[in-house]
C-alpha cells in the first residue's frame, strides 16, 4: 500500500491513509508549506495553493531564483519556520553561529520515502512491528552557508489517525553551532475558527481541561520544572468552536518527552494559527560540534472529525499499542493494594503482613510496599539514595515479606525514588557532588530532598547498582518509580560552563537510558511511573512504563475530573486508580464505598488502605468489587473508552467502555451533588452497534440505536451526593 506520494508537477507531498491526509507543499523549490491536515483526500489536485499577495511589511526572502514581491515567509503557512528572512512569528528552529548570528536559511534539498518507521536514538517513540504498518517521509533541508542538514521525519501509519514527526539536525560544517531551539513539529493552520484545549493542573489536581478561543498573540503551555509536570501536560488540541465529545474536528498534538516542553500556539496578523511542540527553548542551549547530530523528541499529531472522543480514541490506540512496550502492554494488570495511605512511614513486618492477609482474603492480587523500607527513613526528611533494606524496621527483610506475599498467591511490588537524595543520607554524605547544584551556592530543597545529577553516568550507575542488588536478591514483580520534586539548581559539575544549557535535556536522556536498561533487564516486572501522583504522566514515560499513578488525590469526586481530563490523551490501561478510606486524606470528604469503587475501577484498579480496618459489610463490598473487576478486566482496561458527560461542565460525569465486537459495554454514571426536586436526567450511551439488541443490567432489552440516541432515564429516586451507577450492557443473542 502506498501511503506517501510526491506530485512532481505540483511539488506536493501527500501522506494519506483511509482516514487522514497530511499535505506539504514545496514552494519555489525552497520552502515547505503546510497545506492540509485533516480527513483523508483520495487524490489531491492542489486546491489549497497559497494565494500570492504583496502584503505591506512582509519581506521577500533573498535566496530565491526569482524574487517577487508577493512571496513572503511572513504569511506562508509553513512546516519548519525560522526567523530572520521575513517570518516574524515564532520560529521552530534557531541556531547560534560563531559570528553571533542566530539566523539560518534552511531550504529544501531532497526527500526519501522509507518503509516502516526508524527508531529514534536515545529517545522514546512510537514504533512499528512490521514495515508494512507505516511509511516515513524524510525531507532534508540544508543551510548551505553553515553546512547544516535538518531532516524532518513524518511517519504515517496505515491504520491509525496519527502522524509522528521529529527533527534531526546534523552539523556537517567546520564550526560548532549552538542550538537554541529545535521544535519537533510545527504547522500553520489557516482555519479561523479555532479553540485551544490544554491540560493544566497542580499537585493533587492534575490535567484539568481548559478550553479557550485562540486569539492573536502567543500562548505557551510549558514546563520549566525539569519534568513534564502536574502543571502543564505536553498536550494540546485545536478544535472548532462547535466540536464536542462526539462531533466536530480536532487536531491533537502530544510530545513524547518527559522533560521541559513547550507547546506553543500563535495566532498571526491574518488570523492563521501556528502550532508547535518541542523541547522548551527556555534554559536550553546545545552545542553541536562538527560531525555531531541532535535528535528532537517525537511529536504525535492526531486528526479526528468525530469530536474529542475520536481524537482520544486515536491517541489511546497508538499510545497503548505502539508506544507502550513489554509484556504488560496487553496483559491483564493486577488489582493491587498499596500500604502508603494505610501506614505512611509507620509500619513494621507485622503491620504489613496484616494488610497482606486481609487483601489476600478479598482476592487482591498484588501487594505494593511503598516508601519507607530502606535506609534511615522514618519520615520524608532522610534516607533517599540509601537503597538498602532497613531490617530493623522489617524483621525478615524484604525477601521475607516477598516470600510471605507470594505464599498468599499474590505478587509483590516495591517503591523506589531513584532520582533523589536526602542531605541526611549516607549517599549524600559520601558524594555531595552527586546532587544538582550551582558552585558556591546552597541547594534549594523541596520535601527536604535534592535531585541527583542524572546527566552523569557515574551517578546513574551508582543507583542502578543499588537497585540491581535489591532486584536480584528479592522476588519483585512490580516497581513504582517515583519522583517527588521539581528540578532546581540545574548545573552539572562535569560539564563546561559553555554547556550548562544542556543539563536539563541531558538529565532526561540519562534518565531514559537508565529506564531502558532497567526495564529491559527486568522485563518480567510491571513498572509504574509516579511523580507525587501524576506529575510525570506523559507519553515519554509510557514508553518505558505502561502505567502511571494518576494522582495522589484519591478522593472519588475530584478523581472524576482528574481521570476525565487524563483520558483526553492517555489510555485507561495507563491510569492507576485506587480506593482509599474516608474521610479522604486529601479532601476530607466522605463518600460511599460504591462510588469510590466505581471511580477506581474506571482505571487500573487497586486499593490504598488497610482492609483489616473495614467492617464485614465493607469487606463484602470490596470482594464484590474485586470479583466484578476480574470478570470485566479486559473490557475495563482495554475496551474502547467513550466519555459521555463531562464533570467539568456539569455536576455529573459518565463514561463507557465497549469491547471490540460491540457485544458488551459497561457504562458508569456519577452524580456529584444531589438536587432538591431536580429535573429528570437521561443517559445516552455511545459506541454500540445500532443493529444489535442489548440487555441492560440483565433486565430490559433495547436496541443499540435506542440506547445511543434515545437513552434511558437515570434512577429518579437516587438520593444524596456522590452517587454512582453501573450499566452492564450485553448483546442479546
Ligand atoms: C508520592 C507518591 C505517593 C507515595 C509517596 C511516598 O507522593 O505519589 O503515592 O508513594 O510519594 O513518599
């Protein structure tokens, strides 16, 4: 199947599959213009030829064979714009040269179409399992004066609504240059009707959906924290004002990167909108010596004409099937119990065994021992870095606990925070230089800890050796990889002063190298990412770890927003979600066990409490929840997810999971607040087969079309706040 063509006569590249087209023009044999990204076009005849207009104050680039006053980069929708020859919008690439100039002139040189999708060196990226799954267009641009080569890669998958892009710069010249900025993807949209959706947040309130009209000027969603952050997820969507969950167009843009990112949206004077994603140019400078190259992270672009659900489902599909890797990519994820909220640091072997006993009786499958099992770690002020088991606290040691857990037919998991060190630790006392720090200045603390300089191989190797020792001597099935502060004092003692702008990115590269090593070596382990909850819930991390702790906030009501927002980009199989006690430890809210269970089983299910403290009735409910989840686990972890009602717009929420042949679906409805003498509410389902007949909760039967378009009334006698309902929808055969 041909997915990419080049039309010589019109000088147009067309990437197309059954659902989407991405079209690039070659203007004046020199500049790449962005012509179209949207619904598939069978044969493109160059209808979107950019009108040439002589605009005032719009300069004409020098390097063209035929200079005309009506061709200006100031207005041309482009693919990889730069500054300095007439485009006054935000550049995608900026490179400083020995003579002090940061102006480059990258012009078209050649192209190549490759079967499949080449891997990215040292960076996470989507992949193919056979070359027939995708084609990649590599367009080479050159700056002839500097002898720099910029290769832009575009992969189109045969069966996915996704374009994967990246940029690769090679210095073939004689002098070093400094990369100040290199975007992974940039495109200019000509539609004026655009709204921007982003996922903003904070610790305990991650990924809240924000939507605003795109207006003139620049809006930047970025992280300067060294990680993708709770505050600004590396994702944006550009939608029409009419787009909702089910209808309308959406372009989603996600960056496969876990460090400082910049997602940029700029509306120009003519109401065109530039959209860009890449490493944050803030505090970034990368020296590229002769014959060296630089690989940008990957950006993923999705087009949907079926609303936000269509966009999310396309992202879920690619993230789950062609970004996540390893044995757990499609495997049943175990129901876990974690001792953090049950004990915090205050535990010993007996307490842990009691939690395990209770959990085993109720059918829970994995016990995770959280923070506090190592070094001198009685609270969060000491011990990080000393990854040696604390046998005073845990008589019988980790191996004893692991054996005990396995003896109960459960698997055993352990918490690590490998990137950090406390000042009060043996590691720091022996190697104070291992922490990121600026010469002659004291280091800023956060949760009383410092960040290890993971740009340094020796530092990483010390931690790897300590982790290996534990992993080789204790039978461990799961690891939670935590990271509980943002990066400050970013400076590496091993780099020259001229190269300090590289530290943020080198940290991420070092981290990725370590994750690659450990997750390959210990590929039988289920790895879960975490950063104070969901502070590093990003596509880059998903490549190494198929699931992530969604938020430290386990309150069922606040979780509705968090999980709804997270699902905009991330598959359900990646979202760790646990039932905890009430009053909830984060909000002090009291909710019923049913809604806590229903919210948690809308993700990768688990508990974070001591079941021994529960009443008999509560234990019965837990065992029912566990049994229900086990029975429907495939559907709940890997079914097609449809958001139905947004908790951001109403005081309700609803969503639904459908299996591949649409013979079964499970929907959840949640009500935050009761209304006195309120209106009647209906729920309309989605994603069912209109031709099929379904039974709802084993009772009445309805047509699929009826359930989707007419809907059913919600229980009018539901009382109280924080209610939830499940609908198990089975095809009647
Ligand atoms: C972070 C995590 C929690 C827990 C604590 C332990 O906050 O998100 O789940 O592991 O660290 O210190």
